[in-house]
C-alpha cells in the first residue's frame, strides 16, 4: 500500500525543487542582465567596475550549475537511455552558451551569451514547474480504499461480545454488526435481517437485502438491522484487497504517451548539433577566422533551443487545467486528457452516471374501480412509512410531493423477502413483489412489463388495487450528451449490473450503440479490455469503487462527481457535477487542447527554420546576419506568440439549439 505515498512525496519534492531553483535563478538573473554589455547597450546605461566581468561570470556559473542542474542530470539520463529529448536540447544549448562565454571571459574574442543562458534556464525551469504543477496528482486511491475497512470488529467469544482489531479476525469467527456500522470482513450472515449498502463497493444503487445465508462484503455499510456474520475471507483474500490489486496493476501498466515536444526536441538537438558543426566547418573552409566561425556556431546552437518549445506545451497545459477546473473538470492525468481526441468509444456505468442512482416512483396504475392514483399512494405510503426499504422511501416521497394526508398504519410487519403488510383505516393492506402474486395464484394485471422498472403491487382486503412502478430515473442530460458524442463520431456503450431487459430498455431510450448487462463488479475491467482488444480507444465513466479497476484500465478514466472518492482517485479526469454533458464537453475540449499544443509546437519549431540559416550566416554576403542579440529577440517574440496562442484556448460552446 505504501508505494503510492512515496511516489506522491517524490512528486511533491520535485515540484518544490523546481520552484526553488526557478525563484533563486530568477533572482540571480537580475545582476546578469545588469552586467551584460548587450543589455546595457540596448537600454543605454553602463555599469562597469573592476572585476565586473568576473562577477558576471561568477553569477552566471552559479545559474548554470544550480539552475541548469535538472537539465544536465536529464541529459545524462536521456543519453544513458539513448533517447535524447527535451532535456538534451536544453542541456546542449545552455552548455554551449556557458562554455563559449567562459572562453570569451578568459580571452577569446567574441560576445558573452550569459544573459541568454540565464533567461533560457529561467524559462525552462518555469516551464517544467508549471507543467509539473498541473500534472501533480498521485494515486491516493489506494489509501482511500483501505480506509473503507473499519478498524475494529465486535467478535462473539463464549456468548459475550468483545471489540477486537480487524487484523486479528480469523476465518470462522462470529461477529456482531450493529445498525449503521461498516462490515469488518467478507462473510456469511448467520442470523439477522437487514439492508446493506454496498454502493461504495459494487455500485449497486439500492441497498441489498441480507438474511440468513446471504454473503456480505467487508467495507459495506449495514442498514437498520443487526447481523451476526461468520468470517469467510480476511486480509489479501478479501474482495476489497482484490479491487486494490486490480487498481494497482492497471495504474502501473499505463505509460504516458511519449510527449510530442520530446520528439520535436530530439530532432532539434540533432539539427542544432549538425547545423552548429556544419556552420563552423563551412566558415573555416571559407577562410574566416576561427573566432568568427565559433561565434556563428555558438549563435546557431543557442538560438536553436527555443524558449518557445519549452513553453509550448506547459503553457497550454496550465491554461487548459485552469479552464477545466473552472468548468468542473479536474484533470489528473494530462496524457489521458490529450488522448481524448483518439477516443472511439465511451462506456458509461449506468447507475449514478446515466441515471440518478436513486429510486423514484415513475407510475401509479389503479386496477380496481374505487381507487385512483392519490388514494393508492395515500394507503401505500402510510404503510411504507414504517419500513426502511429504499422502495419505501420513494413511495413516501411521492406521497409527500402530492401533499397527501397519511393515516397511521398498525399491525405492521414484513413478509419475508416479498413485501410488507399492515392495517390502514381498518383495511388489511399488503404491498408485495410480483413474485408474491404468482405464489398466491393471483393473476398479474396492468402493463408493468416495461423493462426499466421495479414493480410493487398494492392489495387492499385481498383485492388487487393497483401497481406502483419505480425506477432509477435517467439523468435529464444523458440524452443530449450521447447525442453530442455520437455526432462527434464516438460510440456510446453502457455497463450495468442490471438484467438484460432493464439494460435493453435504457439502451433503447438513449439510442446507445451497445451495452453490457448483468456485469458483476469485478468483470467491468474485463469488458473494457475486450473493447480495447478489438482496437477501440475507450473512455470509461463511472462513480463507484467497483468502477476503479475499469477506470484505471480504460484509456481515459472519467469519474463522475457525486461518486465516491475512490473512483475519483483512480480516474484520469474527475467531473465535479454528475452531468453526462460534461463528458461530451471534456472530450471535445481535450481535442481543442491538443490542437493548441500542435500549433504551438509548429510555431516554436518553425521559427528555427528561418532563424538557424540566418544565424549560420547563409546571407552573410548580402549583409544579413543574425547577431546573438537579435537571435535572442526573435526567440522572445516566438515565446510571446506561443503564450498568446495558449491563452486563446476556450471551452467548446454549445450551439444555440443546444446541439454542439
């Protein structure tokens, strides 16, 4: 479990390190700028004192070593892996600038590159710091998961109950779980009757009825009854531990895409080195002095490392992260977010994502002459008021919305597993499942065949008075979100533990491309993998802990806000609101962000196409040559353009008719 924390600590430490190096180097840059002849020439002032050159050299040396350290270390790392990238490019540029300028200090005729060196290091440190800050999001998921387990359990010992730490539980122990407590271990109910909320673990929105012989999962929350359970699995065998393992594996197996900027940097490094040496060789062949040739070479190499390239990506990242956060999208994994453009399928977990995740009465249908809807609800709710069942709460809510007066019910009792009965206004009332009617040989009537609903029947004095349909209501924005995604050419699928008929009804209503029904929590990850093996690039949207492995498995994992923290911690992207529309916006915004990055990279590298030949002195005979100073100005301009372009990024708007 602890590996995640160390790695989190490591990120945090690196972040602080970049920040410290940036601020200290920035402060040290001030004297470098003041003492640089070029800057003095531009601003028309002059500061000289005995040893001013040595002071300039000393401060610059400090910046080179202290500020440049992460890049020099990176150069070593990249070269030992034989993968030169961004770090190599930066390290080469700052080293050429530094050693060339040092040679000038000690007698080589030429110009100093110290201020370019200092600002280059500052900008690169800033870029890395900005990028790390927006990327910094480590997996606290696993700690959170572990916290679901209670610390202690009530164990029966010789007829009395003692409190023991959960670690000490063994298979076969008998435990008492009081109402409202977390279940301490996987086991079997020996005695008692209660509704247990497993939503955190299995994503099943309705609390599950547990009685003798039912299995319970450690970490689930007990409802209003006491249970005695016999422990079956503890420690590593427990359901929760297995989920934790799945999450760990899936997280470890996802490598981030090798950043585009690194590839660009790799080529620029090669171009810079080649161009540098070609320039040197060419001028020497033309019979120019070694000093002139070296200055051209150094100019080429320093100019090639564009500040703009270092900032091209981090600036877009920073803008898109802030914009996203303002719009309720929290991005934890940049790579996944930028990959949104490649998605071909979005898989929604039904409960809590496409649906509200809670029961509501959707239809009341009287089946006998002297009952209307209000009368049925009035009688049903009076009886249901005595029950703790989720269906009961929905029926009572429906009656309260119509502000019906509810009489007191008496003689209340549960019909084991099939409903409840009691007396209301002197009538014998039963609210029962369709199964009860079948057993009693009462013919089911009414059109309660719609798949997406749970149905209960109301019997008054043994007469079938009517039926009440309840279902997990679809979120109003689900339809619109799916429309948008399909319009963008992305297939929409649904994952659910519900029966085939329920799933088909929802899929039909939302016009989905496909669905997986009857999926057990631990199979979700498999389903995602199946799609991936067919070559699809998959985004998964879910809100329960049981979604965590699937979210980690998916190419892009999206956690819906109202869900659990665990889902949020394994997801790449977290949506603060539970609005499926945000899923659509997010994917379109990911594409826009990626687009900006590509524009910036093109701009940052494109500037070199012009600058390098000029710096090398291609047009020397026409009197056009870029001095190091002009090169630096060009460099700043390209950086400013990249920065402005990044700021132009905006969230996708909806069209007036509500369609994107």
